């Protein structure tokens, strides 16, 4: 089992007693992420649906669930992982955990209508998974782009109604 949240950059930890981690990685040119963008740190994060919170006029932010279709087939995010020792929760003290995050990129049309900032990098073929897991970082990072428009659909609002969703 791995925990979601890679180590935060030092500047983000100023004055804090714990590090809950960074869940989404977009700026892969940052020196902070370079040490994790190696073949041995690549992973895939399985999902059947994922959510983004929609900002409604009444100030609420309910989740909107996305998948490839209503059957919610298994798919994968491009992820990175490492083993890290830190204080994630003050009450637990220092622990050593396998931790992960996934890459994000600009959203496609469907996700962008709900969350205009980003979408997880989704690997759609066996070849893309193999490239992510085994190619050089330069080659693997070419996968950091949005899915084509109309590749995803909204499968639920508020409740995920399945067993395999992941909140992005």
C-alpha cells in the first residue's frame, strides 16, 4: 500500500510541523521533482473513475465523477513514487512510507468545464504504460498531455457510486 502525497518542496513547509504531501505533479521541470522522474520511480495508479470539485454559485463544491464510459473500465494515471521518512501527521510522529502522486496536465473539454486548471495524465494503451514505465524520462514525459476532447464522460455527481474511484 502506498500513501497519496509526494514530499512537499521545502518552501511549502516553512512554519509547519508536518508534511501531508503533494498529490499532483505538473511542473516536471522543477528541480524538486527531477530526482523522482527516473524509471525506478515511475508507477501507474489504477482508477475506474476520478472526480474534480465543481464550484457552484451557492458556494458549494460537490464532486463530479469522470470515466471513459458508464461501465467505468479500469484505466491508469501516470504516477511517480518513492519511499520517504517524514512527519505526515503530528499525532503519528515520524513514519516511513511508500508514497505516490500522479502527473497532471491541461484539461480536455469535459474536465475543463468543471476544473479548468488540470487533469491527471491518463495512459490509455499498453504501449503508453510501457513507455511510462520503461522509457527514458525525456521520452516518457512526452505523454504529459490531455486526453482528446470527448474521451471522458460525467458518470456521477456528488456520489461516486462505484468501488474504484479516486478523488483527483
